[in-house]
C-alpha cells in the first residue's frame, strides 16, 4: 500500500467515507493529522514570509526610501512642482491686485523739486519734469506737481487708512490706489501732475479736460514722460490721467518694463 500521506486527497475520503475498521480509521486519522500539520507548517511559513517582507518594506520605507524619494517628489506633478513650473513660465515680477511690485528708492539719492520742495524725485526725472514745467509755462499752461516719491509707509496710509475711511473693499481700493510696496511712486520716477489753474480737477478723471492734460498728451514724450495708466490699460488699473512716469534712462525703463 502506498504511504497515504503522499496522497492525502485519497486518504481523506477513505477515512470519512468508509467508516472502516480501527486500523483503517487510525491510518486515515494519522494521514489527516499529517496533512493538517503540513498545512499549518505551510500556512505559518507563508505568514512568516509575509511578516518578514512587510517588516523589510517598512524598514526600507522609513530608513532608505526618503533619500531617493525626495528628488522624485520635486519632479513629480504635485502642488510644489506645478508652482515651480508656473514660476518659470510666468513673469518673475510679483503683482498684487493688478499692481506690480516696486522697490523703494533710496531717499538720499532723490532731489527736491524747485516748485515744491516737499516733493522728491530721481534726479534725471526731476530735471526733465522741471524742463517740462518751464516749456508748458511758455505755452501758457501751468503744470503743478502733486505727489512724487512716496515711501512704502506713506502708501500704507494711503491704501489702508483711506480704504477704511471710505469703507472700500481691497479690490475697489486697488482700482485707484496701489497697495504698499506696489506703487510706482516708490521708485521716484512717477509723479502726479495737476493744472495750477484748475485745482478742483486734481487727482480726478476730470483732469483730462484741462489744458495741462492736453499739453502733456502732446508733449510729455519729448521729456520721456508717459501716462502709466491710460484708459483700458492691461493692468486693469483705473484710468489716471494725472499719473505720469519717467522712462528716459535705462534704470527707469527696466524698473517699469522688465519682466512684463
Ligand atoms: Zn500717482
């Protein structure tokens, strides 16, 4: 007779089916036990194998994976990676509510305007502005400076205090005023100009109906001044016929046009 543990499948049915004598039953039982023993040994080694491989994986994950894994995270399409891609594909210039960021000029390098010593500008811009004032006066038009260089803290007041006084939202305020750190006035190259004969139009869209505005529209480019926020400007800033900027040297040109 074949040793029954070699063919356990034969053995089980025999033991269960036959109900044979003691010998047969005992033999069947022994085979059954062996089969169970081998089954559990197999099962235990399978479990042990799983446990070992799981532990190995855990160890590997915590101990060795982070090193090769971090560069993968950087290059994988996650939120960090997509913002890196954006930073490369969009201008590096930061903007806020439609206004571009500007560094505050060093006040010690600025000069006071002769017409109003409280107003500071970059030397070349001041020189060209005064030449423009003189030329306009020759034509019977009286340009007056209203605001030139402004510090970030000046702008802090203009933006937040007035916003609060008027109960404006940040975006409504930004249509007419740049947030601190984002004003062309920080550069010392921008100036708000009024018509000395029509002070009621100062800092108002009505300024466009004055002789001063008409004169500037015709002549400002000869002095390297341009309107920063013409009607329908790309930045979406409200039309400001009074706000002009000097673009007559490399520094000012780079200040206003680099990365745009
Ligand atoms: Zn202005």
